[in-house]
């Protein structure tokens, strides 16, 4: 069987590591994987670093599409992906998550009748103003095999009219699988390596369980000056309480928008706060080290919310809703949007909380193995 895995953004490269590793270790006689990188993320610290560090085979095709408006970026990807698919004739296209690369791959593949395998299917924010919500709905509705990490994801698909049916599967009768989270596979697999190799905690002079880790990149936050200001002012306030250190690996989108929305004086003032350590995006092993050693995580990232949970850290979600509803339901995370008062209240809540529970929601860390078995059965 030949599959083409289509990736483009940072979290997809990381997710792909789990499947590529499993194919190479356990299915190399049965599955040949060709990796296509759309080039949606292209800075070395948003792309190349992950291939090197996580042992992912280099993509045999890089479309170098880079940043643009949604329409221009997605259209350029569709055109080039279609040409590759026609030339390569894979048995299926594997896509992850909900980025423009996911959408472009889905449109290109479905029109020329190549089955789509969607990993991270069924997740919904129920907020169609999010570009990711549109991308994931359109991808799910053109897929043949839908792998959902959570029960909530499976239920969302059933509520949208998908049916739980038996094989054989097709685009008109897709198969739905509850498989656990492929990111959990990675967090388990790479945490040991991170502990051995990452030096970021000592390099930054951090103390275990004393600092907060934060990330911000969601367009709803970065593109709205009032929201971005409120979030950074909340960071500023928290970091002035009891000399609380916050480490913030800054996404390039957020960096760009900080400079676009605010005066140099405001940005310099933020960056001169010694307790708010704004750093470049970090490698995955460094990110895991930061997550494992932090005491609390503030983020609008989907992946980082879950990793907080995997490493049993309370999470403050800087969004108005989450696809990972289980984290909130069990009390390990709180949704606060960009409201400064709510961010501060959630910080105080988790500072005082003990006995937080982190039940097993995301499987056993063998999602990639399960997915490969199903590909062989059903394609
Ligand atoms: C994309 C995904 C989002 C995902 C995120 C992961 C879409 C619609 N959004 O958002 O779902 O959570 O990736 O990080 O697909 N930039 C650089 N260097 C890079 C990449 C981006 O400087 O290597 C800057 C550019 O100014 C660009 C901006 O970041 O315009 C946004 O990049 P883009 O890929 O369009 O969206 P993300 O916000 O990264
Ligand atoms: N990540 C990383 N370095 C960073 C920030 C994030 O390796 O500086 C990892 C993080 O551990 C997670 C993934 O990137 O696995 C999440 O990606 P991101 O937040 O960009 O996107 P999202 O998950 O929201 O789509």
C-alpha cells in the first residue's frame, strides 16, 4: 500500500512523527509512505527542527507555498497537490487536523477520487468563524476513514449525520474509529528523550514547578488588538505577582501582530519585563521539557492544551471555547478567552487547587499502531 502524508504546519509535522515511526518500525513491508510538505510553515524553528529531532523522514516533496491569504494559499496548494497525486497515484492520502494544508489536500484528493484518511477527525469548536472549524468539517465530509482521538469527536460525527457502519468503507460510507490521540503517542515516546537531551530548563535558569508556560497564536487573539493587549497585560500582571516567571515561546504570527498593532514603546516595555521570558519557538524536545517542568500552562493552542493534560498540568485556555471539552469537564482546564479578569481568576484558582484529576481520556499511546492496522484492513 502506498500512502501520501500531507503536512504543512508545525503540529502536523509533530503528529506525523508518530505514524512515520510506526510504519518504519512495524509496517515497512506493507506500507510505503511518501511525505509531502506544503511549506505552510517554513522557518527552521517551525519546520526543519522537527524533522531533524523527531527522526521523521525528510519530505520527498516540498511545495514551498508559504504564507498568504486563505484563498491564495489554499488555492496554490490545491493546484500543486493535485499534480503530485496524479503523478504518484497513492492508495490514500493521510491528513492531520484542521489547517489550510488539510483542507487543500482534501479538496485535491476528493475530486480525483483518492480516499482520504483524516487523523483527528470529529473535533468541533462549534464556532464557524474559526478557519480551522471550516477546514475540519470539510475534510471530515470528504474522508473515507475518520480517526477520532476522543469519544466527543465520534459523537460530533454521529450528530452531523455520519453513521457507525461496518466495512467496506468509501467516501459515501466512511468508517469512524475511536483510536486515542496520536499526540499522546508522541508525548510518551519523546518525554524520556527530552529528559535526557533538553537543556532548556537550566539554559533559561528555570526552577521545576515554579514557572508558567504560555503560548498564543490563534488568529482570533492575534488579529484583534484589544484581545492581544488584554492577554499580554494579564501576563504582565501575573508575572509581577510574587516574581512569577512566565516563559513564552513566541509564534511568528504573534510576533508580527504585536509589532503591527502596538507602538515600539509598548512592545519594548513588554519585552523588558524580566519575569516574562519571551523566546523564539522551541524544538519539540525543549517544548516537552518546558511543559513537564512548568507548574501551569496558559495557551490558545490545541496541541499544548492536551500536552498540559498529558503531563498533569492545569491549563488556562485563552479561547472562548475548546474542542477538547473533556479537559474542562474534568476540572483540569478552564476556558477564559481573552478576558483579563478571568485569566487572573483562573490563575488564582489553579494556584490554590490541589487534587486535580487527569483521567485517561486519550488512549494508551498506541494510536498510530491502531491506525496502521485499520489502513491495511480497509483500503
Ligand atoms: C496555522 C493554522 C492553525 C494552527 C497553526 C499552528 C491555518 C488556517 N491555521 O496557523 O490552525 O494552529 O498553524 O501553528 O491553517 N509565519 C512565519 N513563519 C512560518 C510560518 C508562519 O513567519 O514559518 C507567519 C507569517 O507571517 C504568516 C503567519 O505566521 O502570515 C501565519 O501563518 P499561517 O500558516 O497562515 O497560520 P498560523 O497562524 O501559523
Ligand atoms: N510546540 C513546539 N514548540 C513551540 C510551541 C509549540 O514544539 O515553541 C509544539 C507543541 O508541543 C505541540 C504543537 O507544537 O505539540 C502545537 O502546535 P501549535 O500550538 O502551533 O498549533 P495547534 O496545536 O494549536 O494547532
